[in-house]
C-alpha cells in the first residue's frame, strides 16, 4: 500500500494534482486550514480531505463517494462542502468544526473493503483533526469497515458502537425546517393540501416523503436512480412519480439529491413559494438567492435545514441518547424561525441571516475561551 498525503500549500505537488491550482481563487476567498490528497494505487483510492476550521473543535464531515468528472470538480465540491460544515456545526450548536472528504469514483463499482481500509488509514494519519461520517455514496456498513482502521469515525451501525443511519434525523431536520418556513410564509405550519416536490428519493428523500405524507402533504417525486423511485412507488403508491419536480406546479420544492439545482434560470421559473431540502450547495452561485427573494420565495439555507444528521453523529461523541438527539434536531424549527425573522426584520437575505447567526455563535465560543 502506498500512502501519500499532501497539504494544498505544500512546496511540491505532482502533476497528478495540478488541478488544485485552478481552485486558488476559492482558497483565497475562503481560506482552509488544511487540504490533503491521498492515493492508494493498489485499491484505486483517490481521496481528498478538506479541513475548513477547527475553531469550535475537531472538523467533522461526511465522506462523499462520487464519480466526479474530473479532479477539479472534486476539489471544488470538497472545499465548498467543508466550509458549509463549519457553519452547519455552529448553527446546530455542536462543539465541532467543519471538514469534508471526497473519494473519486463510482461507489457501485469502485468501492471495496481494501479501498475503505486504505482510506481509514489516511484518516488516522490526520490525528483526529478530522472526524469522518457518511454522505452520498457511503453508508453505515462502510463506516463500520472504516472504523476498523481509524478511531475518528462516527455514524457506524449500533452493533459497531455507532448511532446507525443518520438519514432519518437528517430528514426530520429538513421537515422541521420546512414547517418553520411554511409558518413564516403562509402563517401556518399545516401542510395539508400543499404540493411538495421531492427531488432525490435516496436515504434522506425517502424518509422525508414519509414525514410529508403523514402531515397531509401531496408529494411529487423524481430521481435519476430507477431503483430508488421503484421503492418509493411500491411503498407510497399515493406519490406521483414525475420526470422533473422543479418544473412542476408546486407549493414547496425540496431538493434532496446533489446540489446546484437552483440557477438564475430555474429561480426565475420555479413555481414553488417555499424551497427547503437536504441537498448541499443548492445555489449555483450566491446571487441566485437574490432572484428567489425578489420573487417572494422563502428559501431555507441548506446547511441549516440538513443539520439533523450532524446532530446525530455529533451526539455519539457525547454519548447522547436517541431521545436527546431527536429533541435537539426538533429545535431546528426554532433556529429556522429565528433566521427567517432576522432576514425579514433586517431586510437581508436568509443566507446572510444564517451566516450572521453562525458567525455570532463562533465568535461567542472564541470569547468564552479567552
């Protein structure tokens, strides 16, 4: 096994990582504490870990296993996601910093015990500055394997000492966020008669659909994964399967797949009055939120809405019970209410309000330690 790890500010980076310098502007605008690259030729592993901040504690963030088109796309994703985790941890009230990892490859064909083991050894070399968890393309079974090679992993199955799949708590956090947004926008949290379009019916999207239906919502769903859609159709026959939800006549749009679905064009065209989902980095660029705001659309910043999973896995580090975790996740309703009220009162975007709340919490933590 060949273990290679390079920080992004190293004086030597091989041609294999030349794409890193294409992202120099992002690193200038959003500095990171550490960005490391790892390759294990024997297993085919190519991984990147980005540590954005350890101000509040060790950087926690999931490992995304995804077939990126190129290294540049992977670097951009991990940098954006790790920064988002810093804000997500602060807004969720957990004493952790922000980090993220990506493994480049198709999990359906590239994932193996050997690859996960090699990745675990890489995580271990970071000495606890980064704690990994699940994300797109990884699950609790994978984390069990990773846990054999590193002490710095959360989200494993209960039999392996973890709290299990975080999808239900992530979905609960999105649901509570959606209810808060509905209350702010319509004056009622009741979803009866509201049409919700769920884009992405994987682990989190599936759990969200269950909650929406139980609350009286009408659900449309779409996914590029035929098997995921088939499961929804079999378990929830009342859900209407469509080719695209973002183009449908909706009250609520819930993006729960990959990010960047909200562009200038889609923001101008979407019919939904409320947007709230589990997907990270939903906006193709920050300016898109201004388009949504000008149209009177209530958008819940993604890192606030999808914080339930983080709360669950962070609870492992403090040995919280399932009841304690659920109670903390349900408080996301209050956080979203605070953010949307701040946005309205100060005539600022919801994203700006959320950032301000998160940054205030970080600053308060720093002051309390000095």
